[in-house]
């Protein structure tokens, strides 16, 4: 799944023309992923997109 998500980021990168203001991992299930996987996503986002600094990064957590 991670490989597919990283490939999707690459496919969508040409559509977003302005700098990112925030990154939001939502739905509760991202909290089940390892820190290494989150790091891989963030590194790929950093590689593909221009970002404002500072940037807000949020990760929704399922309290269960």
C-alpha cells in the first residue's frame, strides 16, 4: 500500500502549483502506521512539492 501511495503522490504532483501550507493525515488509521512509514511519506512530499515554512503537519488519531 505504501508503494501505491507514494506513486500516487508522484502522479498528483503536477496538478498542485502553489506551495503547501499544511499536511493532514486523516481518518484515524494513519495513527496505526509506523513512524518510519510516516517519515517516508513526508520525505516524498518534501521531494515533490514546494512547502511554505513553517508548515503545519497534523495526524488524526483514533482514540481506540
